[in-house]
C-alpha cells in the first residue's frame, strides 16, 4: 500500500487524524465518537515525521487538521507533499 499523502513510498505508519494523546481529552470526547478518533491515514515514515515536525502541537493537529484535506490545506504540509511527489520524477 502506498502512502496516502505522497504516493511515493510504501506506507508503514498509521497517522491518527486525532492524535492518541487527545483521545481522553474532554474537548475531543464531547465532539467525536470513539470510532472517529481512531480514523487515520496510512503514510510513509517520512510523511508521518513531517506532519509531526510541521505541526508539533497535537491539540492543534487534532482540532484543525483532522482530515486528509485539512492536513493538505496546511501550507507547509502541502509544500512538503508537493516536493516529495516531485522527487520521484526526473
């Protein structure tokens, strides 16, 4: 299975769209069902690392970037994914 973000590498990591550290937080428990909090993306190691490096605040990540499209709307994440996709060509 290829990475759901870059499509360039095998996906060996699972990125929780709402980080696990937030699953017991009252704000998240009020707004999301347990099943929703378990949703995520299959990503390669480098994309997973980039997500957490570019958006280090896990509450911000869970509140504002909790879908694939929202994650790709983040300017730095979008730039990284675009760069990574382009690396395979040339």
